[in-house]
C-alpha cells in the first residue's frame, strides 16, 4: 500500500489557488527589484562572474514558471537590471515542473529543476556557468551584522537542519519510487 505524502494536501491547495489571488503589479515589480538587488550583491562577490556577464551586455533573459515571469538584462558592468516587458528575450528559461514540492525536492537533493531552454546557446552556457559556480556566502554577510561567532553558529545550525531535511527527502523519494515501482 502506497503511503501518501503529507504535502499532497498542500500541493493540491497550491495547484487550485484561484488567479484572483495574484498580487498587484506594483508588488510584483518591487519583488523583482529586490531579487535583482540580491542577485547583484551575490555577483559582486565573484569578479569572474561579472566579467562573463559583462560580455553579454544588453542581452535579455526571460525566466518563467507557471504564470510567474522574471525578465532581466545584463548590464555593461556585469550586473543585472530589470528588462522592460516589451524587451525581446535572447534566452527563455521555462521551468517545466509544475509542483513546487517536486522542485524543492530536486534542489534539496543537490539537483536543478528541469528547464526548457530556448534561444542563444552562448548566453545559455554563461547562465549555466553562473548557476554552477556562483554561491551566496550567507555566513560572511551575517557576520557583518551579528559578528563571526554567532554567524558561524547560526549557519552550522542551518546546515545541520538542511542535512536532516535532505535525508528525509531522500528517504521519502526512495519510498515513493519503490511504491510506484520506479527505480530511484
């Protein structure tokens, strides 16, 4: 007998949310601006990433998951800026998995969500390089606020919890594969 995931009810609710709950345009734009600020903060910690992105100046990357879209443009400084809604994308990345829980599970297991890629091959290669090599040093940023020891302790706690969650997700994935007859 297959055991149903405790998240299946939440996933069903998430799948059936009415589109009337869409946030206002100003809130979406502001959240996009905040994401761009965070991405630029992370890029500025990696000079090689900025060099690679500077070579792609003016190129537009359009990312989509379900009805959510995010469009950025590479700047001459090697950073990102929001692209206009009318800007023609040079690269379109569409996350093909609908379930946020399946995406989270893939990420927790160290993978990437499945993505359909359309557009410029060189730009896609640069974006893939960025995804593989650029990481946010959260502990370094926290240490500027909290101090070195508290930041290290907080991050160690988060890593321990993350490992426990990864083990849980891995066991859950293996159990659901076995119950459906699929190989892990």
